[in-house]
């Protein structure tokens, strides 16, 4: 049970972290944002930028007011667990990379000096982050490992990216500064990072115009609350905020299915544990039929005799739980340290099975298992009351 909960929690955490670190928790953009990644520009100079990252929490009174006004009636929380960690600008422009032997479609994500490279560093396999200078846009670009392999290029190589603008073909020369790999094929296959000013020039935008803002939070549990607050209390009427859960619902529905898998697995394991313990207690009772008859003949009550067997059953259960905890937590530690269980990254988005030990879950599993098992052990202990002293002693 401990290993199951740790593996499922680790899997959900790692997949969510990859999505959030690449996209952020909340997107702010124009209300007419296009799915073709050709957005209408909005001004970078907004009242909330960059002041939004100074918010440390949302008071419960404000959240209750939003729920009462039917702005966000489905808010599940009456308080937040943290604040806004970071906000940054972005813009997109599709293009085609061309080398001497290969061609590859790409979606350039323009980022500025406010880009938080700490989010990308865990996935940066080679090279360094893009460097900015004030005089001219940087020609450095960061591509995925998948794109680099298909184009047969590496850090330091150069290539030309072709774009279409108002029916005309434009081209820009870039030099690879770094190579990243998230393991999420949907991202790795499409995206490359470059200087925001290149995307602005290609789109014909001014320096103050961007496609939108990406917002990171301290705690994922606050995503719905902050999305509601930002949309209703912070943004002007011509801007829209969308949580990453609403932007990619299929991925999060898939992750939510893991919760049902966890329930099924724990239920089956608990059922096996209950059946095993009931069988063990029945064996204990039947093996000591004569002892039960003698104790009853000496005046011992059924309740007291049941307590004796329940005590021994509890000792057996606690002994098994001790070794189960030791082996389960030991396995989680070794897997987290050495990653000896490998996965097919193309299918699971991860190169190894991640584990995340949540101590509240470990404690809940232990207490729940002990309590439920002992409750079910009352059933075989009732056999004690059906044993007649005369027959038990006579059987001996």
C-alpha cells in the first residue's frame, strides 16, 4: 500500500510539474486568443505586471465573497496555501527549421529577461540559458532533444528558420545555445525558446506588445482560487485568464484517473489483508479449542476470551505492518535514490518510476489498515462463544 501510494503520488507530481514548469499555472491573454498561436497583441504595461507576484495569499473573506456573488461558486477552499510566485511575458510564432539535409516545423516561444530559468534547468540537458543584451535581439535558441536528433544538430550549430508574414517569406538565423528534454512529446516535438524580440519583430509588434502572461503559484491547490480572483478582480475587460487545467483538460482528466486506480489497488490489498487475518485468527481459535473450553469451565467469559485472541491478532498485524513499513519505505528510498525501475519515456513521459512519500498518506494507511482489520477480526472471534466447554474438553 505504501509503495502504491508513493508511486502514484510521484507519477502525478512529476507529470504535473513538467506541465507547470513549461507553461505556468495560469495564462493571461487577449479574449480572442487564437488556437493557431497567432494571438492579438496586448500591452506589456499592465497594472498587475509585475506587481502580481507580490501577492502572498488571498483572505478567506475575499474567497467567500467571490462564492457568494456567484463569480466562482465552485471554489473548494476558504483559504489559500500560498501566493503568486512569478509572472512573465511570452509570445509565439510558428516557423520551419531548415538545415542542409532536413526540415522541421517548430513553434518559437519568445521569452524575455523576466523568464524564470530555474523552471527549465532540470530539463536542460546541454548548453546554457539564453543571454540577453540591450543593443540587439539575441540569435541564441534552445531546442528539444527530439528536434536536435531529427535535425542532427548540437549545441553551437546554426540553422535558418523560415516564417510567413503577410504572404511573404522571412528567414532568421539562429545558433543553438541549449538542448532540453521534458519527456512530454507534445512539448518536445513543437517548442523552441528564443529571444522575445525576434517574435515581436516577426509578428510586426512593438516592443511593449506581447501575447500574454504566464503566472506561477506557490501551491497548485490554489490554482482555481487565484484564477477566479485574477479574472474577476485584477484583469480589465479585454483580458482573459485561463488555468492550465482548463487549457489542457485531457491531461488532467488522465491524471485524475490515477486516483481511482489508487483506490482500487488499496481496496484489493486491504481485502487480501482482511481475508488473511480472518483465516489466521480462525486457525488460532480452532487450534486452541480445548484451552477455550477449560477457560470457560473455570468461569472465564466469552468477552474476555475474545480479547485474548484479538490481542494476539493485533500483535500479528502490528508485526506485519512494521515489516511492511520497513520494506515499503526502504523500497521507495532506493527507487528515489537509484531509479532502478526504468520506464519507456515515450509511453509514460518519464524515464523512471518516480516516488513521492507523503507521510500523511503513510500514517493514514497504517491507522486505517489496523482499524479496519481489527474490526473485521471481530467476526471470527465470535466463534469463541459457540464453543461449548463440555464438548471442547471431551474432544481432548
